[in-house]
């Protein structure tokens, strides 16, 4: 009974943010002006007048203003709401859904702040896991949950296991394989069993600078003995700034190109899903291939689009907001052009 009440409550919460059909939510979060920007008298181009309705205004020069619509818009000061809004989605991994949460945006806009957070104000990763353990405990008379965590990174289109301990296994070429049931996994990757939030904390420290966390949940329904597996991905994406702006060369250029490739591959996958294309190009990048089980189907996706309020970042901000609009827009069925 406790479980069904709790599930009903969560569904209600989820429906509140689900003003539209589909499984992709986009939350927009803006960082504050930095101290340096403030002292330089840097102007702010964002307007939060209608933020509570999910509208974000951007002053694009002169008296021009563009308005973008998202599922949520957070002013720089908002903290707690961000997690409260994300939590129904996160907890649905305990109901057997695959979930993917990722932070997208230019470097320095708060992706790490949102996902990891400073120690005094922890981010989505920590709070998410804290909540998973607490809900799992509440449901312990009806379900047993086994949780494990992998910490990885995709660098230059290679998967690195940040929990691997020996230098040899660190350098292993990890590949993505498909199981006979059709789900995807990385054979040989460390899956650290976690029983409580302290276990997770030590895992996270071991995999510092983690960009990708995967929480695997094995659920046993004690009523009917049924077992299910689900996954929660928490991804701090690389900075989305456009290549033209970097004057990188050599290795740095290769890195920037690969980052670009995974971000545009992610956009292409979401676009193909939304337009119900017969071919979803998951294999075009390691990132989308990895996340395959948690993008599309009945899985749930939450994208944080992170932006800067500064006039100096206007063009990157518009580019991120356009990307996010297309991600959200395509699900609503008014896709126009390819991401
Ligand atoms: P990114 O991961 O996108 O490169 P960071 O998370 O490192 O960006 O954020 C850049 C800086 O902005 C950090 O100093 C961070 O503490 C600060 N910051 C970002 N978002 C917020 C926020 N909502 N409130 C206060 N400070 C923030």
C-alpha cells in the first residue's frame, strides 16, 4: 500500500512537469554573473520575468528579445527546486525505467555545478543517489534493490573506466557489446556495488573528474519473484562551444572535433527518435552508443541546458538554447530541421 501511494504521488508530480507528451524534459539553468563580470560592469542578457511559466527571455541586441520555452527555467539563485523537479524522473529507475540525465552547455555555465555541485551544495548525482537509497528502503517490504555504479569517461571516442585500478585495465580498449536480451553493456568495466550513500561517495571520489556515471539497478519484486534491470545515466557533457571559436591545433583540435562529434550525434539521435525515424544513429558516437538503452523507447530523458547571463556569451547562449529548443521541440512534433 505504501508503495502504491508513493507511486501515485510521484506520478502526480511527474505529470505536473509533463505538460506535453513524450519522455524528454528540458530544464534551463542560468549561472549568476561571476564576480569578475560584475565588477567589469558586464551586462546581463537574460530576462526571467516569465520564468515561472517556463519562459526565458534573451535580449539579442537593441530592443530585440527572443523568448524560449522550456519545462522549467531556473534563475541563478534557485537551488532546491532543481532537485525536487528532477527527482520523480530519477526515482522512476526504481520502477524499472531507464533514465538519462545530462547537462549541456558552454564551458563555465554550471554543468558541473548542477551535476556534481560543491560539497556544501551537492548536485544531482549525490542527491539522486541519496534519494534512490531512501526510496529503496521505504519499499523494502515489497522489493529488494541491488545498486552498483560505474564511472567512466569518453575521451577521443574511447571509453575509459575511471574505477579501474591497475594501469593495464585503465588502458584496456573497452567496447560496447549487446547482450542476448538486446541491452548494451561494456564487458570488463568495474561495477562497484553500493549499499548506501557513503559507499557511493567513496566511489565518486575514486572516479574524480567523472563525466559519466551509470547506476545499475537490479530489482526483485518480493510478491511475484520477478526480477528486472534498469539503468540511470548521469552525464556531465563536454563544453558545447563551437569549434570555430577555439584556435586549437593537433591533439587539442582532435579532442575538440571528437567532442563536437558526440554532441551532434546526441542531437541526431534525439531528432531521429522524435521524428520516429526507422534508423536511429546510435552508433555514430561512443556516447550515444553507450546511452542507447536510456535514450528512446520508454526511457526517460532530462536535459539541463546551462547558460551564462553575460552579454559576452550571447552567441554561445543562443546556440545552446537553439539546440535545447530543438531537443524539446521535436518531441512536441513540430520538428523542422535536423539538429
Ligand atoms: P561547467 O561545468 O559548465 O564548465 P562549472 O560548473 O564549473 O561550469 O561552473 C562555472 C562556475 O560558475 C563555477 O565557479 C560555479 O561554482 C559557478 N556556478 C555555476 N552555476 C552556479 C549557480 N547556479 N550558482 C552559483 N554559482 C554557480
